[in-house]
C-alpha cells in the first residue's frame, strides 16, 4: 500500500474490523471475489544506522510485533 488515505479501505476489509462496523454507515459484508495476495511489510534502514540505539530499539519492537502477529494468525478466531 503506497497511500495512507487508502488505509481505512484496507482495514475495513479485515473480518475483525468489518464485523465491528457492520450495519454502520452502510457497510455491508460480502464474500471476497478471490484470494488477495498477502500484504508484506518490510523495514529498511541505512547501514549507518545499524548500531544506532534508537534504530535497534525500533527494530526489536517491530520484530516482536511481527512475531505476535504471526502467532495470532495461527489461533482460531472467536466463535460466532
């Protein structure tokens, strides 16, 4: 995704958010017409920042969040 204003359209497409907002503002839940490609997030930094303490901290935070996200995908969703 190359555009911040497009974010709500992507987020609303997720089941968790869509169920929360279903019935509000004319939002309808529809089956998707196929399997969209996965969204891949990449963290880049300049080699000069490899040992920068703030960058190292941020990379650790992002890595932990990615691991939690991966584990969450393995868990069954809530019933209903």
